[in-house]
């Protein structure tokens, strides 16, 4: 994994992807043919456009997780955690607080970060 900072001071992380669904990022290599070993590794940029928030509440010795049943067009009727897009000029933690407030009305929380939550690969735009 490569970590860089661009001219605007935005931190970016590029992750080396060694295999895809067919064993290659590029068009599938027939299974009876080995992939070239001398070719450079392909890097796929990681772009964060949204946040996912899991709200936990400690009750006695247990933790309760808040799940919301979606009423909107996306994932209608499905039980999900809190989430949404990061607006222009907004930091991810600010988006998380805004989404919590918008979806639940809760305004007092402590934020913690996890190493990873979800990753999706977009083959059309070639980013994670």
C-alpha cells in the first residue's frame, strides 16, 4: 500500500491489487496459461465518496447496534447502518456526524474509526 499527499494536502492511499475475479485486473488470462511474472503490478486508486456509521450503545454489559430500515429509493425496505455521501468541502468525520443527525436526530456521539468497513471495486471507473 502506498500513501501520498497531493498538492492540496489531501492524503491519498493507493493499494496494489494483485488479483481480480479472474486472477488479473486486465482481461482474463486463460486458466491453462500462467500470468506473466515480469510485468509490473497494477495499482488501483482508493477513493472515498461516502461514510458508513455503526452506532453502538452500551447497556449493562452488552452493546446494542442501531439498524435502520430504509424508506428511500436506495435499498428500500432493507435493514442497514447509517451512511451517506460526503458533500463537497466536507471531511469524512463531518459527513458521519451529519448523517447521524439527519437519519436519527442524535447529536451527541463519540466517533471512532475502524481500519476498514466496506470496499467496492468499480470496474467502469477503475477505483476502489
